[in-house]
């Protein structure tokens, strides 16, 4: 954005040109900033991240908190997350999936419109299988093509 200003006083015909742009400030406000417009990063993929992928990421993060001793047990995590211990257990059971299935959940394609192709409640029986080979067979029946 270029701003021009002409004074009508003693310096007739004087023009001031400056490069300005808006940037994000605290709490989403916009503020005027000097200099050229910064190059924006690539646009994120259109759509939203599937809920099952978000829950898988949360389970991995919470397991890391337990491993590092930042939380004592599931009950403490449930209190921190304002959820029941039963719900926290459901989410944490996603960490029982085979590593390649965890990765497949994390990288589900973004949802542009409509419903999620894989729901977390559909993955629970897969995670309940103790043998990873059985999990993979169950996943192939469940996963989108």
C-alpha cells in the first residue's frame, strides 16, 4: 500500500511516498506498519483437520507429558483437560495403535466439506486389538481408499 500526501502550504507540489502494510497485532487487531509487505507463507491446505487426527496428536502429546513426569497419571491429565477419566482413557488408547497406523491417522487428508471419513469411535476396536498385524487388517477394512 502506498500513501501519498501533498501539502498545500509553503511547499506546493511536495509529495511524500511511503510503503505501508497492515500486520496482525495482539488479540487479532490489525496495525499499520512501515516497510514493504512481508512475503506470506504458503496458504494452508483447504479444509479442516479430521477430529481423529487431532485426537491422535493429543494422545501423543499427553503420553509425552506422562513420560517426562509433567503429569502424574491419567486422572491428573483428565482434570487438566476437563474431561472424564473414561474419555481420557479412550483418547490415550490411540497410542496402542501400530506406529504406521498412528501415522496414517495423523496424516488423514483435510476435510473440505461434509463428515470425517474415519471417526475416533470407529478406531477404538482397532486399537483394542493387541496384535499389530490384526490391527492392520482391521484398519484396511476401515480406512478410506
